[in-house]
């Protein structure tokens, strides 16, 4: 099945590979690729939320001055 989406490879240590496999089976992803994409999506979302909270805290601190 050909795709025009960008592709790249990653190298993992055994522990991280096992964690991804555990996540995949626990949440019933059909393949490793989809599980990995979901983990990346969740990680990026968490980073954006942390940055938004950090920015909000800075704005709140500046408002208190």
C-alpha cells in the first residue's frame, strides 16, 4: 500500500520498544505504526498544554504586579 505521506525510521532501545508494544496491545492499535503516531500526537499535545499553562502563569504573574 503506497502512501504519499512523509516517512522516516527511528531506532529504539529495547525498553522503549517494549513500552510501545505494551501501549499498542493495551489500547488495541492494529499495528505499531498507528500506536507510535498516537504516542507522538499525545506527546505533542501535552507539550502544547504545558506551554499554554506556562504562558498563562506568566501572564497571571505579570498582572499581579
